[in-house]
């Protein structure tokens, strides 16, 4: 019997490692590949360093898992693509008053796109990853859905997938609870201490965005004015790249009341500060859309909207402004909406699409 071939993205983490084992068990001819996007790691050693010291791609562990399962494995250097399409986008956003999500961009522009392109060049029909998300196939069409384990769901990071890719994408752990994934990992004899998860961006150590931005773009440290909502000067900031909506710490402004970053204005190099209640907004516009349904262009659509990965969805009515922009009217005001972040639309567990929040 001819086995179907699948190209599996392997990060060396527990999810892609278990995905590899599940696909082998299901009878696929699995080819493992790591798209190396950041610093080099000694790929000859499976457990040479604690997970905290590693980048997002634990090549040694991925190679160890592939050998254990008896599947071919390779590493492809994608660092130049990652720098161009993710890091430079990140730096440009922060220095121009927005906060792009690098996880969204990496999956869209580097990892999933890179795996799809590689599979097509080799005539491999399927691509798989260890993401917590599901694809439902019915009546010849495919839809993207949240994972069974809603606490681990990663659909927010994957809403920008090209709809035509869905027919060839497999997400083996999307139908599992995280506890089940750990049980599979234990059965495989995988090193639990090495497979712990990190939610940090691979190129930013310990969540220190500021140090990274200053090192990569020294011009970002360009002082300007803090102002209140009436335009009154409140002091001097150190560069708009270091401030995001909702931020309170590190402002260095003493006015006798708690102040928060309301917005960043790149054209005047100013940061607007105000009270907590001013952070709440009822509407925002989104562009740079990626939609899995045409219903949003047909008139008002009620949907659930997620404006950050870590926040729950909230009901809203979405209106078309033109062919490239939608307006979201939230049913309840939302706190500290951030231009550059993604707003993702859901109907129950189905992902309907989303877009990038625009400046106010």
C-alpha cells in the first residue's frame, strides 16, 4: 500500500514531537524539517542545555525525536527570510507607533508558508505542524477551527493562513487536550525537562523588547514629549518605540494620578497619557484583511472578536467600510486596543478571518 507523504515542521518542542509520533502511527510517510529562524544550536546534542537556554527551534531534540521514530529529518536555514519578514516588520512597527505580533507574522510569512512552498517543490501532498488548531473538511471545502483544548488554542496566530492551504494542512494535536499530549510524550520517552514551553519571542530575551530594539535600531531612542489628552506637556519620553497602549510602568511622570499610555503619535513623536477610563474604546478599524468568508463584505455581521491572544473573545458587529477595511463595533468597550495587533473573528469555534487594527 502506498503511504501518503507529509512534511512535518519540527521545533523540538513537545507538540511537534508528539505530532510526529501520531502521524507515524497513522501510517503517513513523515519527513521532518526544522526551519531554522534564529541563533545556531549544536544539533548533535539532544539534551545538552536546559530549555531556557535554547532558541525556539531545539534542533538537537528534533533530531533525536526523528531518529527515535525512524523518520528522515533536515534543517533548512530560514534566518534571512525571518529577519526580512518578521524582525524588520517588528522593528518598523514599533518605531512607527504600532505593535505587530511576530507570532502571527512568523506563521504567515515564514514557517507555514515556508513548509507549504517546500512541500510543493517536492510534490509532497501534505504539510503538518504541532499547532493547536483544527481543519474541518466537508462537502469539498475546508474551514479553520479552534482546538479542542481552548486554553492552548493557537488559531489567533494562524488566522492569516491562505485559505487554499487548508486542504493540505494537518494539525495532529489540535484534537487533543494538552494533558493527553504530555502523556504521549512520556510514552515516547521524551525528556520532559527539555520540552517545557516558552511563550517568549525567540529573538527577544526574557521579554526585554526595549534592549532588543535599542540594539537593532539605535535611532529608536529619539526623545519626545509626553502630553495629556488636551495637549499639555507632562514631561519627556525616551522614544515612541518603547511605549504601548495601556502601559503604566516606566513612564517616569509624576502628576499625582495614575496615568497610562493612551496612544503613540509618530508624526509628532509624542505619547499621549491619560487615566484608566480613557483606555476603553467602542470601535476600531481593521485592514490588511485575511478572510475565510465573504459575508463581511455583504453587510453587518455579528461575530466574536479576539483582540489579543491572551484575552477572551467578545461580541461585536462588524461593518464593511470598503473592500479593504472593516469597522468593529464592540458590544462592550475594550481596553487598550493597540494598532498593529490582530483582531480575529470567530463564529462559535470556527475562525472567520481577521485583520490588523489601524491607528485611531
